[in-house]
């Protein structure tokens, strides 16, 4: 049985692909499956073991049974060392990782191309490790303050998985996670291949959009919306300011009276209430003459229906990362 661990899929993705999750049998996912499972030729399946760190809060001690990795290749190259192989470092939310893979495949096919080969490394207990002490951030309303969280072992674990992706043939690393982005510099330290920065991807798209300031004589303003905006905005702020943009954060009243209640409404399954509160928060930023708003929270970015006109003013960092990944893969494939 292959259970919790690292799943690697490294083959041209016009074919069915396996995604991260818990597995009952070889090639079958219990919870998460992007496409129907593939029946692989035994000669094209390589199983490796990868030593992990000991999580004191995980249901299983990974050091006792190791982490199991699965590499699949339909090209006879199980190491997946093609020039455009993407290494995907899964984060706290499995849903975000699956969404990233779905868009990577779908948007690549819309351009008439196959999805680039990828190597995926995911660690399901990561969310439990991060939020065992209440999470990496303080509560917005002062309640449920987390105890001091030592992230050093978690970062070391993620660095280990990043190296595992490099050794698995990845020629570029991406990390589709709105929480782990806070430690992008630490996780990417010493990386031997390009490690795409979500903030740089967003800044590049804003620059290429050639938007004009809404107020004469003012810099172009970009709003930022996250449940922990004051703590997480710096990840994007520096990159955007380097391009001459001004980043506008929600004020305290907006955080306390719209964003926090929106999250609380989500927890109560009051979707309509959460949507209305998010719309108010967006409108508050838009009246401050921002051209667009970065929605940098997993809780918020999929909350509004796709046909909501406010979404035309929003930037999804995950989408920017997908597009940057596709561009990198195309350039690498062409050798230019």
C-alpha cells in the first residue's frame, strides 16, 4: 500500500495524470484525482523512498516508514528530465495544488499545446503542522492567539522536498500556496533551477497590462486583499513598488467589519453573506482609485461567482503563476 507521501507524475500531460492525495493502490487516489487514473506499464513506474522530517503532530511518523514517491513516465524516461519539466511544491491546501494543475493543463491545451511534464511533491500533514499552534498568523480579532510557532523544521522539510524535485528532473520550481509564499526566500535558497516568485509574476502581469493611473499625477495603484493583509502584503509590495506601482492595503475598519466577518460567515456556511461582505471590501478599495485588487487568500479568491463584474477588477496570484509557468515551459521547450 502506498499511503501518505510524495506523488510524482512526470510525463507529457496530454495523458491522464495523477495528483497528490492518499492512495490505496498503485495509481489510484482515494480523494483527489484530476483525471482518470492511468494504468502504467510496470517498466515506466519507478518507486523511490525519500526521507522526511519527523512531524510531532502528524498521525504518522514519516521517519518510521519513509515517504513514498511515485514517478510515472509515458516517454520511457521515468526521471522526467525534459527541459521544460515543472517541479510543483504542494502547499497547505491540496485544493490549491489541484486547482493549479487543472489550470496548467487546461490553459496549455487552449493554446494548442500539451501541458508541460511535471513533478509533484506534496506533504499532506503540512497543514496540521502549521496550524497545530493556531497557525502562522495572529487572529484578526485578537482571539485564539497562536503560541509561538517554530517554522525552522517546516522550512527545512520544504527545502528537502524542493531538492527532491530538483533531483527528480524539475527544471523549474513553482509553489502554488498563499501561505508558504511567506517563506519563499528561505525555501528557494540554494535552488539550482529557477524558482518562480508569485509576487514577481503578478508584478509582471500588471506591468504588461499597461494600465493608466485613475488620478492624474498619481502612481498607478494596486489594491491588496488578504485576511492577513498587513502581514502578508510585503511579499507583493516590494515587487510591485520596484515597477513603480503603489500598493493600497485595506484599513483597520475594512479588516474588522468586512473581511473578518466574511471569514466568519464562511465558517458558518453563509456563502451569500460572505460574498456580500467581500464585495463591500472590494468596493472600499476601488473607491480609493486602485486599478485592480490582488485577491491573495484561498478563502476569498473562489468566493464570488465567475460572472461577478467585480472579478474583472481582481488579480488572482495563482492564475498569474500558472501563466508564468506556461510561458517558462514554452520558452524552455523551444530552447530560446
